[in-house]
C-alpha cells in the first residue's frame, strides 16, 4: 500500500518535468520577443533623449518628449512582465541600434531632425510593429500575448505621428 502512493508521486513528478520542459521550449520565442522589445524600447528612449538636445524643430522635440514618456511607461510594464516570467532583459539597444544612435549623435539641426524622424520615428516603429504583431498572434504565453496586443495600438499611433513628422521636417528642405 505504501508503494502505490510513491508510484503516483513519481508519475506526477515525471509528468510535471516533461510538461515544464515543453513549456520552456514554447517560452523561448516569448522570451526572445521580450528581449527584442526591450532593445527597441531602449532605442526609442535613448534616441529621444538625444533628440531633446540635438533637434532644431520644436515638432521633433515634442515628438521625442512623447516617445520618451510613452516608451518609459511601456518599458516599466515590460520589466514587470519579464520579472514575472523570469526573463532577463538586455537593458540597452542592440549593437545595430546603438550604431544608429551614434550616427544620429554626430548630427545637429535640420539634418538631425530628418534622420531622427526617418530612422527612429518611422523605420524603428515599422520594425517594432512587425515584432509586436507577430507576438500578438503567436506568443504561447497568454500574458506575453496580452502585452503585445495592448501595446500594438500605441505603436501604430506612434508610426502615424512619425510619418506626419517626417513629412513636416522634409518640407523644411531647401
């Protein structure tokens, strides 16, 4: 009679171990999404801080201020989610994103305005929207999927604003 409960316990432990291994395999894509989202978010924050110092256009500065605020809030939500899921976030832009920020840092005035609107405003948001759309559709973890779905409309709004900004600063070309 003592062996029967032990057998049940061993069977349950074996089932739990195989289920956990399966869940970890599914979670890898979700963890990768959170890390890529953190890279993108940190890029927006750092580049927007740079824009507040280097831009000549008040429209660019206003957009940068909004991006810094919005992406800081998203970053806080992402950090909380990552902690809950046991994912270590990189805490900085990717190497490629850091290179783009360094290129921007070498620019000033209207040239900076145009490049910031294009690289950080439009292109970065297009890439980030693709990332979030994929996670919203394919994430295996319901919390990760919900985060992506919740954030996506704000990113789409940012892209629309960035496109308008890009047109506005392009019209200053002489």
